[in-house]
C-alpha cells in the first residue's frame, strides 16, 4: 500500500460505532486511538494522528493489509483505510518551527 518515495501513505483503521459518535483504532501506530462525533470528524482525526506520529520517522511502519484486520465485534464496527498527505504535515511542522523562532 505504501509506495517507495511516496508522500501519501495509506493505513488501515477500525471504526467503532459508539453510543455517541465513533472511536477509531489505528492498528499500525502503537496505542493510537481517537474519536469524533461524526464519521468524517473521526476519519480526519485519524489522519492527523497518523500524520503527526510519522512526520519524524525515517522509515514508516508497513501497513497491515486490510484483509488481515479482524474486527472484534459486529456492533457496527468497520474497517477501512485513510490516506495521509505527508507533504501537508511536513509543511505544517515547518510552519510551527518558523513561528517559534520569531516569537
């Protein structure tokens, strides 16, 4: 799923439908979870976690194939993928570094 020298990375996630909103498990990022009120918010937060977690990594973890992800329940849980534009996170981090120097 991750192409060599690619700046867009695709990772699997597990969406858990909660009483209020969604929680998201990111299996390839150790201990990474997030949540959102809407599905869209939850997916965007998952992208942010992946992008910020991997921005300083010289080698990103290999994504688990979606077919290998096993859902623990059928309570509205779903597996899918999100694609993260690492160039965006690189620019975001560069912008933060510039602001700190000028402060």
